[in-house]
C-alpha cells in the first residue's frame, strides 16, 4: 500500500533545500539550511538529518505516512548501490555509502540519486515531460548534466553515471574542465565555463565592462553579471554567452544522435538568460544533427522550476514505491 507523502532533499554545495511533498507534487512544508556549506561528510549528514527531523516536527505528519526520503546529491552517484562516487562541490565523498548511513540515522527508507537524474524524474512526472516515454533533462547551470528517461523509467547505466554528457570531450586539447580533463562540453556550456571565458578575455586585455564587474578576489563571475554586461551592449559579454549557448547546443546534438528522444527539457539557472543563450543553443543543435533528425525532437524549458530538486527527489520515491523498489 502506497503512502501519501515523501520528503525530498536537494543537497547543493552551499545549500540544502528540503520539503514534504504529496503525490500531486505539491510542497506542503519547506526547510532550508546553509550550515553544511563545503563541509566534511559528517557535517553534511547532520544537516540532512536536521532537515528531515524539522520537516516531520513542523508538519506534524506521522512518520508512518512518509514513503521514504529522496535525496539528490551533486556529482557522480551510484544510486542503486546508494553510494556517492565523487563530488567536485563537496570534499571527502569518494565512494561514501550515504544512503545506508542515512537509513541508519533516520530510521526510514532513503532513495539516493544524482541531482540531475532526479530533475529528469521530476519533469517527467510533474512537469514538461508528462506523457512522454523517452526524454532527456538537461541542467544548464553551474554545470551541464543530463538525466535520461527511457520507456518511462530513469536510466542510470552500469555504475549509475549515465548521462555525463557535460564531460564528453568535444575540443581536443581545449580548456581545462572541473573533472580534470580538457575540452569538455562543460568547459564552455556552464556557469563555470562562462566565468572561465570571461576571465580569459579580461586577461587578454579585451575592451569589456566585465573588467570592472568581476569580483575583486578572483571568484567565479556569475552568469547574471555577464548578462548585465551584454544588456549594456558589451560585445565581449554577448560573444561569451553565444559561445556557452552554442556548446550547450552541441551537447544537445549528441543527445539527439545517441538517444533519439521525443523531448529534451532544459532547466537550471542559466535558462533564465533567455534568447542570448537559447537561440545559439538551438542553432548549434540543428547544425550538428543530421537533417533526418531535425524534426524528431522538441526542446522546451523546464516547468517545475527552482523547486525541481525537492520535487524530483520526492518523485523518485513515489516512482520506486509504485515499482515496489522502496
């Protein structure tokens, strides 16, 4: 017998967002903390535990009515095994058995998965992917990732890391990527890539407003800053956004050629940039897809939006329960 609620927890590098979610996909209660920011595993686990206990207490829901806790984690995870393989955003997580650790601490079932994969499940169940059998969800934000839905189910591959199209090399000998390789899609198509290209232009002496707008301590230049410069007519900023969008579209073309999905949903913070990113992205996808496939796929923005981390985690709990996996 299925239960009416799930708790979805979205673990980011600097923020944990959690919510009590019903089967209609509504968030009934919320909890947010930054106490774990860039800390060791024990600190993060305590923050996750606190989020769970606060939600249960504040909502006054019976634990017996909660199907499970769904947990989205940044970086490579082996969800079926319950293991974090590696995370570039949080230290000391290599091959960490997070699911079983939390089951022991919380006393309830826990479903662990990569955050982008959960975004795919959330958009498929509650958002732009409703009624679609085969789709991809691309997160275009700090990084660039892919979640894959095949025959209405999440596909994670042999070791749980399917969909790492952001770390496919498309520029041999190109700029460094956070994964340690060079020339990946994400080296261009991401918040990290946009910042890298901006600093590259500043150091090359380019005439750009970004020189005055960049953080004085050398931290990452936010995408919003580059957009602001572009909107003021800065040609360098416009070219950076065009390049990020173009390489994002190259990533989409790979998805079309390999998976032949009916739909690709693109979400994440950089989607808000709008046409400056969206138009070169779609143009590049069309340029690099064989003509026979031009009309085979629809590309649409996300519908669930900023709550996708929470709702996607809960959606995976409900999907697993319906498949009797929880």
